[in-house]
């Protein structure tokens, strides 16, 4: 079996080293202490950080101002700026003016996009950093503050605010899309991976257990719903949720069909398991016997790979027949 730390083409599953560095192994062909710690955090299920880019309404001054007022709870919460100022009241409009988002150059870009049939460019990026319930909110805020200072200070203007009105503490960050040097920030998948890793690092420096790995490498197949779908489902008016419910009803009545993503899901899980066994071999060769046991237990406890419809159908069956034992979480 190959001794390489596993990757799926185009999607680094266990990012043991920073992107762009040569090879998955440390100096001298051994795993580095940092790599071993990431493996340990992952197999022991350290809390995973979440970094989201909220997708809608970021390309007009009106929408940007409304979002700033919204995250500031219309004056109830203070907005903290990149220069450390605490803004009280409905400060969205004043902040955007300070950021020069209404200058002629921005308007020209918007006009140019409109003439070519494209959407106007984003004026801001709407980011959200969150942690599971039980994480100290003040430390989430400090971690995001430190992260933003390192990543954006003297480049992109930003404002942030902590929300504690939901079980998971989270910080909203509004980031000016064009830097003070005139460079537009385009957020790619690699950007988000880097941000997650750095957010987790800042949390750990504050004594908060935190990890940043891909969902597949943890054996998870359930995707997080897009923000709009999630909030619509809470209101009970999600067309997506209704469509899923109708499909699940078909499953429960024996109208089984193979979902398009099922084959890829199973293939990815197979790659993930092979990768974890390769990791265990490396650890064994380097004398980390206790951690090898943790990796083996981690593999054994991986839930079976299921699609969203299969998961919903299983939950419904369990509600209808609660005494029936569910299939154990084993994939091999």
C-alpha cells in the first residue's frame, strides 16, 4: 500500500501541510509534529470550525448598508472596525462612505458590467465564522479579530460583530472587496481552506480545541445547507425541503432509485478509507502505536456513506418504527 498521505484529485482531504509545499511528509521522510497533531485532532473529533461566505446582495451600496445594519442588530450591537473603533447605532451607511464604496471608479465598474450583461461586481464580502455550541463566545470573537488583523490589516477594510443569539457562537465579518491598493479579492476554495485552518489555529492559541479538515476525510457525507435554504426550512416554506420530502416518500414506498451522486459518494469513501489505512501504516512505522489505535477506531466508527434522501428516509423509518435498530456505522 502506498505510504503517501491521501488526496483526491483537486480536493486535499487531509491537509497536513500548507498548500504549495512539496510532498506530504516532513523533513527526512517523517511526519512532522504538526502533521501528527492534526491527525490526532481529527481522529479524536476535535470541534470543526466553520467559515462561510454568504452569497447574496453584496453588489450594491443599499444591500451592503442593510447587511451592516442587520448584523449590528439595527444599532443594538457595536460594530468593531479594522482600526479598533467601536461603532454604535446604525452605522452602516457612514462606514460605507468611509470605505469610499461610492466613488466613481466603483460606479464605472458596475456600469461596465451592466453593459456586458453581467452582475455588478461585489462591493463587499459577507463572511461568517462559527463554532459549535459550548465554545466560549469571547474566545471566538478574539480568534476572529486576530485572524482578520493578520489576513486583512492595511489591505482590506473590514468590520466585525459577535452574535450569541443562536446556540453556536459566530462572528460576522464584512470585508471590502477591493483592497486599499486597488486589488480585488476573489474568494476561491483554496482561500476558504486557508481561512479555516488559520481560524482554527487562532482558536487553539487561546486554548480552544479546534480543527479544520474536509468533511469527507471525517467520514461525513451530509452537506451544510445554504444559508437561504436553512432559514427557509426554519420558516417552513423551503421548496428544497418539500422536494426532498417528496423524494423520501417515494423511497419509503419502495420506489428506489440510484441518486446521481451515490456512486461518487461511495468511491470517495473508498479512497478515504484507503488513505486512513495508509496513515496508520506510517504512524506504526514511526512508533506511534497509541495513535494507530485511535485511527483504527476512527475508521471503524465512520458512518456508512448515504445521500441526503437516504438519510432523511432512515430518520423517518426510525420515527415510524423507533424500536428497530439502525444499521451500525460501518462501511467495510
